[in-house]
């Protein structure tokens, strides 16, 4: 699974597009359109296949989150982005960003979760998810701000060697529980067009395209994205 978009933690896309490693973030260019679709999707929890659990991230998890993020990007997206761009991403910069996102979140509705696999003698961090209220980073070009009750997935990553063991489903289920607790009624996520695995995972749990699209300008290479959404069925609905 790969990163899907937003602002809970450090944005790899900002480094990709801004070519700034690691001291600053450059401008991100976007191209695309938006068409708001109906919210008919519902999230269905999927049974886990491995012993594991999800918990809120702690500041000491930041380095491992950055390692997973960077190694997964360099592996899963090696054919999507120019090699020199991925090579220039800085793990320490990402770790600092995650430490700040965890310890000084912009609001109580900004959350970072980690997935942990439980072995006989040790536990291993295998993935993470970030989300928060939909802000400008969740928008298509020219789109008006989304409502306050819309959550945006910023990251959803499982290290490939730990894939297909239920960790992604656990992360998403925990995120959905948080969103409902925080009063969100809809969630959105940007997915790269070429990331068929993420698309398949989200659509299998009830997410649908909402008609919005954009493209990131990465070193003069346009990388298209589509936005998915899902309605969050609250207990009282």
C-alpha cells in the first residue's frame, strides 16, 4: 500500500515536487478537475489474518514511520517517479516531520496510527496511517473548500513484506472509528492512477471515485491522481 494524500504528516509529494531536501518545501503544481459524486460507499471491516493491533503513534515511532515511508516509496513507486527524485528524499527530514505531527498535531482531529504485528517474542511496526480534517491539500484545482465534516486520508502505508496479513484493514477500521468519534461524515483519499493495489483495496471496502482528479508536477513529469470518497455510517444514522 502506498501514500494517498493530505497533511497529517510530512508530505513526500511536497519534497518530490519542490525538489527541496531536506531544508524546505517547494511549490506543488496541480492540474485537474473536480466533480462531486454521490456518497454511496460504506466501509466494511475485513477479518485480520495475522496477530496484530493498531495504536496511536508516539514520538519515538517517528524514525520507524519515516523508514517505512521512504523504503516503500523507493520500492513501490520506482517506475512512477524519476530515480534521482526518489534517491534525494531524506529519511531524517521525514522523521522530524513525523515527530512534529505526532507530538504537536494541528488539532485533536489530526491523528497518526501505526499497525503492529505481534510475534511470539517481539512486536514489529509494519505500517501507519495519517488523517485529519480536509484542507487545501485535499482539493482538486479550483475546487471550493470541503465541509468541516470531511476527513482526508493523508497516508496509508503497509511495508510490502508485511502485506496481505490484514494490517491495512485494521488501520482503516481504526481510522474509521476515529473519524466517527470526531464527527466526520465523509472521508476522501487521493490515489495515484498507477497505484492499482491501493485502488483495489479501497474500492473493496466501499470507497468510490468522486470525479475529482489532479496531477502532481514532479521534475516536469505529471503524475495523475484520482480522489476516492466514502460515507461514514454513524451509529445513529
